[in-house]
C-alpha cells in the first residue's frame, strides 16, 4: 500500500482515531485490495452483488440513480477519503445504484465480513473500526432522511427555502462543496439554477450576514424563482 493511500485512509471517517502503524496492520488483516479505474469507468453498476466497502483514495466518483428509461440523477459525489456501498455490502443484496468515475480513480476495497469480524490476531483497533462504521452508517442515514425532507417539498422554491432554513438554524452555513452539494441534495437540474449569482454573492459575504439579512436574502430569492 502506498504512503499516499495510507494518509488518505487515516483521514477517512472509517479509520478515525486509528494510528498509522495500526492502519497498515489492519489493512493486512482486512485483505484490502487496491484497484485503479479510468475516467468514465463503472466501479459498480446497478444490480451488481457487493461484498466490500469502497474507499476512494484518489480521484472522484459519482453515485448515480438510473431508471428504466435512462434518466440519471447524481445521488452523491465521492471524494478521496470517503466511502460507498457500505449498506449494500452489509445487507448482501444487489446494489440499487451505479458508481461511475469522473476521472482516474483509485479505490481500496475492504471485505465487509472481515470488517465486522474481529481478526484472529485481535487487533486493538478493530473494535474502533466497527464503531466508526456504525457511526458512518448512522450519519448517512440521517443525511438521507434530511434529503427526503427537502424532496417532499412541492417545487424548487420550497426545496431551496427548506434547505436554507435548515442551514441557518444550525448557524453552519458552509459552501465548501459549492453548488455540487446543493444540487445533489435537492436533485436540481442545471436549468433550475439560473439564480446562482445570488447564492454566489451570499457565499462571498456569508461571514457578514446576520439573521435579519438572511431573511432579506430569502425575500430576494423568492422573487427570483417565483
């Protein structure tokens, strides 16, 4: 395993709190397998059987929901240090989405059975790994519930206002993932983002906005997308 891979793996939520030496040892116990993919290649396709957790160490991949007629929605964007397919691997059913590379991508695969079963050498950090996996699954479940809250809104305006309301209530307005996160959460089409300059302006001045200014921005956005 390359040193760069170890550094990315250690930054992941799955290996949070595990040291470098312990990480290298655990990867051996878990029979970690490293694979490289070209741009546009599928890591998983709808209907594939999954028995391993994927952890991206280099590149970017999209998790895509496709229907019978070929319509595609980006459900999530997987960046280095992030994992995918944990739930399908754990349940042992065919995967219900596709995972496609946006660029040259490298992935570490961890067999789910070995992750959930303490190895014979009784790694001291294996229990921590299992705890991290449970926390990771719970976090993704909460995120999906939050997304469903937005998607139940009737139109683009209500979806956006619900999203902005939730973010302002947390007082953690953060655009580090820019519009990709917003579009992927609300399943917006690019054409629906004709009001993007307003959000970019908000991003640039977010530190100076207080609650009253936030309400004024809402008013402007409402008028822009009605």
